[in-house]
C-alpha cells in the first residue's frame, strides 16, 4: 500500500498544477467538513471504542449485554469497526489527552448540548480531529485502490474528479462522522484483488468487509457462484470466506453468549412512507430481484473466462439493490461510491445516473434539523441548535410541502437503484450502460 501511495503522489500529480490544486481543494473541503460540522452519530460511533482505551474492553458485546441490556436493541457495529477505532484511540491517546472523559460526557448529554454549554473550544476541535482521522486514512486508501483499478490516465483523472469533491463523502463521512468508508474500502480492495486474479484473497477480504458493516454479505453469494468454476475452487473460496468468521466472529459469539450477532444482523428500520406496509413489500421486491442476480450469475458461469468487469458490476448491483430493504441515509450510500466512481469512469454506467441517484438521495435525506441546520452547530451553537430544519424553512418561506417532495425523491431513488442494479447485472436496460466486459 505504501508503494501505491508513493506512485500516486509523486508520479500522478507531477507537472499537473490544475490537478494538484483539485487535490488540495479536496483535502481542504475534508478538513472544513470535519472540523466545522458535527452530528450526534459520531458520539455513538466513538463512545464504545473508547472502552477499549479506558477500560481495556475486548468484547464490547458482552459489555453492552451486561451493562446496557435495558436499552432494547442496543448493539455496536461489527467487530472490526470496534477494534480498528479502539486501536486508533490507543495510538492517538498521547496526543489526545482527555478524550475518554469528553466522549463519555457528549455521549450521555448529546454533542449539540455540549456545544451550547461549552462552545467549540480548541480542545473540542482536537477531539473531533482525532475522531475523524481514521476516516481520512480509509478515504485516501480507497482512492488509491480506485487509481490502481483504472489503468488509463485520462480515466484516472475522471475518477479523481468524481472522488475528491464528492458530496456523499463530504456529508456522510466527514460532516456526519459515520464509519461506512471503512467497509467501502474493504469491498473495493476485495474486488481489486479479484481483478488481479487473486480470487481467494478477494473473497477473504470481502468476508472481512462484513465484519466492518453487514452489506457485503449481499455481494458474496453471486460473486462466489460466478467466480467458482471447479470443486477445488469451491472449497478454497469457501475456506477463504469462512476463515475471518472463525477467527474473529466465532470467539466473540461464544464470549458474548450470541449477543454479537446483533452487530451483523441489526433490526432494519424503514421509514413509513404510507405506501409500504412496514418492510414486507420491500423485502419481497429485494428477494425477487436478488434472485434474478443470482440466476444470472449461474448463467454467466458458462463464460470461457472470468469477466472481472462482471464481478465489479454485480457487486455494485447488490449494493444498490440492498437500498430497497431500509431507509437509506446519505452515509449508507458511501458503500456504493467507490464502485460507482469506477464504473462511471470506465464508461460502464452513464454519469447522469450517478448524479440522479445522489440528487434524489440528498433531497429525501434533508428531512430534519438534525440532518441540515444542526450540523452547523460548531460555528454558532446557540443559533444553529435553535434554527428550524430545511422542511420547516421550505414550508414557511416558500410554501413548499417538503414532505411530498421527499416522498417522491425516496421512491424515485428506489426505482433508479433497482433499474441500475438490473442494468449492471443482467444488461436489461442497455440505455444506462455501455458493454465492456474484460
């Protein structure tokens, strides 16, 4: 990975001032989004890993079960998220004194309330900075993988532009402070390894990705079906998939009395749009179209050689289709961004589809003060914590019923996501993509 960074920094940008300025702008916007915007999600993300630093807790799931079992359904993210963030806090601790007390305070009292009472001090900015550094590491690593995946320099530049000032990354990762970039990177790495004809290593990494966030579990079956061509491959690939589960998940399952299962299979919460009855219809739709992807993967096993473009496309298709199952906040769409950037840059998917998905995503997610005006609290805690959200502002000043706009956007997002998934996996909507199997 160090060699990738070296080639990327010293060779790619050499003599290209506009490109260097674009990269500098991307870093600048990430710093601004990290320091001057905040959402309460970040306190949940980092509170439990702080127990690794302050109390030496290895099995956070047993800890939650023993100490917080009264809060129904409470669990933390899958194990690798906990371990990585916990270890990050240990590494940064010499430079970040007082963090454990800070995160304990803001978790119990809410970070917006903390800002209202204490303001955004230099200490606050230091804590926030170190909480978001791990995201930047995965962000840059993800970009490095994309640059290695794409071979043509002009297409690399196209991908770089899509990545550096990406609204989903800036909002979901840095403003919200969510961890999805970790799993997104791990998925991109797994698919890149498969492109390098390291199929077993790719499956091993995809299995690791499930231990960051659950969504890669939808990617593994169709890719396994398509890329496994013999009994020998079947057993080798299967061993690669189950090894991380045996080494990491099973010991925690035993020690927590099964409670860790809640980190991988949490209860899905879906917004009641008035059209769907709970999540039953969404699950039926997902199962039907996921079955089509599985069936097409069986069909494509007849290919003389493995198409790595097809692995890329069905992986992205599975991620997009998963958004049918639950309400999709912006940070969930980070899962798809690395793969989307690759397929758009390679000309596999039309760029306008990429932007339509992002625009619809933001329209229905800007649904409350917490996702709009409260994010600005570090700039002026009292003013922004009392400011109405975008729906209220639109209704009050422009007389727009934003709830209907959000409903249409949400339904539109789901339709475009499903159609795009089918186009990528089965080629049934040729107008959305160009054929390019390698």
